[in-house]
């Protein structure tokens, strides 16, 4: 959200819920008109102590609807006091913005998926994992709670597997295309965070405790031309895989390109053969961008890059466990995700 689309309105609720300064309603009307003039698609309302007393936020919403009715405009309104009314206006506002920006459109996709499964004859109810565990339907009021539900599902599944195998302490490591996500199960329990960060974006939605670093298999590999040092990430090719996938349009080598060059990934059977990869393209990109400037063969460069990535992963695992006061040797390692089997030996 650009700063030009953020407007302040004078009001103040005391931290114990008393009204100190009434809502300046003319300022409220002016703020809504200003935003509507600029074609906003939704309005988020977040006041400082609305979690104690939501009356000002609700009145602000009433004024916004009045102004929209006068102009013949109908866009969604979101109130922080309705989503997750807890202390901390910054994470409250961030969660509200993510609800509008990412979670709301995802609901439409989830409904389409449910209808498609029904058409295929699936009798099972369609449910989504929220970030704090359990399941919700696509009609759930706040879809922001389903962020990072994939890695969370791994931790929940790991806990059940640990119960089945009689293992109380587990390190759950999810290696995907964009990130390396790690969660701990200690004495059969996983911790819940009430405030966490997604890409340095602080949120207030409850979530099973997990740490992430940008070390997935789609991580870009670059060579610093000055100090001749290999840099991994922090950005990723994501679903575009790497140079080896011509349709992805990627011209910077990725970790997956290294896997393909070394033969760890079968280029003819990626995603079960749905996507064909080119070993020659991957090798040429590694040769031009990394290997030649360093005076080595592409296979040698690819091997070194993967060793570097796995060193970062190991350091992250150890640091996460040690920082909580535990010993890594008391845990079992469970690795999954698209890249899990490729790196589990090195991690263990």
C-alpha cells in the first residue's frame, strides 16, 4: 500500500477502552472521499486501541458506507477490531492488508477447486489448514489465517507420525521451491506464536511456531563480479523452476539447475513427467554465469553450490534448536517437501 493511500483521522480511545477524543467525522468523510477519488478497491480501518473499544472503527465504517452510497460506489470495508482484536496496531493492520491483498482472492480459487473436485465425484468435504492447526472451509470469514498452511500441515503431520512411532522430539524441515521452513516438536508438543513475521511483515494471526529462510530449490545463484563470491538468493524462481525449464523464462541459474546438471533430478520425469527440463540449458547457464568466471567445470560449480546451500540449512537447523536451549542430538529429523529427499542426507 503506497503511503499516498494511507489517511489518518483524529480520534482516540484510551488503552482501557474509554473515549478520550471523539472521532472527527468531517475528517473521516474527507479521508474516505480522498481514497475513493484515487480508485481504491477496498478500505481497511485500523485505530490504535480499537481492540478495547471498537465503537470508533464501527462509526468510521458507517461514515464510509454513507460516502460510498452518495457516490454510487460499493467496495469492501475491513475493520481490524473484527478480524483479530488484540494489542499492536501494526500487526493488526498488516494482517488486515494481507487479508484483502492475498487471502480474499485465494478464496475464489479455493471455491473453484472445491467445485472441480465435486464435478470429479469426490465425496470428501473440502477443508483448508489454518496456520494455527485444525481445518476451515472456504467460507471461513478470515482467510489470512490460512497463510503458510503447507509447512504448518507438515508439522501437524509430523506430530501425528511421532505419536505413531513413539518419537517425542522431532525437527520438521520442509524444503520447497522458495523457502526452507523448520518447526520443532518437543516432548510431543509444538508451540503457538501469537505474533510472527512473513518476509519481515509482522502479523498478529496465531501460528504454529516455525522459522523460514530463503533456501529453497528455486533459489537464484549469482556470482559477485568484484569479490568472486557465490550468493544464494534471497529471491527465487519459484514455480518457474530455473533455466532448465525453458517456458519459465528464467535466465539466472537456480539450485534446481544444479540438481539437473548433477543428475539428482531426472529431467524427463519432473512432476511425474508433466514438465520437461533441459540439462543442456542448465549446464550452459551455469557455465557462463558461474563456472567460467571461476575457472572450473559446470559440474564442479554445481556441486559447490549445493554444498553451500546445505551448509546454510544445517546452520539454520542447529541455531534454531540451540537458541531454544535444546541439543540437536536429542531430536529426530523429518524432512519433506519437493526438495526434502534431495537434501535430507546432508542435513542429517
